[in-house]
């Protein structure tokens, strides 16, 4: 038997566009603001490694 998978779609506005993330985390555990903050922190880290 297959398990149901619940997905949450998060739209994060950026300067030029928006980023769309898909998460399996329940909304009760992680809020939109927390995901937004984590994504932006992750992006800053990624950009810091670019030459």
C-alpha cells in the first residue's frame, strides 16, 4: 500500500522573480517565515563560495 505524501509549496519573492520551494515538512513544524529565512541563509552561503 502506498503512503500519501503531503507537500507544501512555498513562494519566496526575490528582487527579480520568485523562488518556488516544495517541502514535505508539516506547517505545524516549520512556518513560512522560518523556511524563508533558512532559504535566504543557505543562498548567502552558496554565493560566498562563488569566485
